[in-house]
C-alpha cells in the first residue's frame, strides 16, 4: 500500500478527517478575510491622514483641494532640492 494513503478504521474517522479539513479551510478563509480587511482599513486611514493639513497655518491658509496639492508640491520640491547636488 502507498505510504501517502490514509487508512480509516471506521466511518467516524472519515467524518472526523473531513471535519478537520473543513474547519482548517474555513479558519484559513476567516484569517485571510480579517487580514485583508485590516490592510484596507490601514490604507483608508493613511489616505485620510495624508489629506489632513500638516499644521494650523496650513489649515488657516487652506482653500479646499488646492491646499493639499500645494503642500504636496512644496514637499516634493524640498525632497528634490535635497537630492540634487549644490551648484556652488
């Protein structure tokens, strides 16, 4: 007989084996579903956090969507300026 073959001595063993397989499959699906929902929640939180003003001054000077883009452009300009060598 093949080593990989599973021998069951009774019907109860067959049902127990099927129950374990079904239970583990469902447990894996529940865990995967929970993990994906956590990832989506973190992405949503990061999206909202990036849209918030960085300081009180930014909030006072804000004019709806334009302020978000100007803040991001200022940040990008600063990053690019920091990456380029000085022309001195």
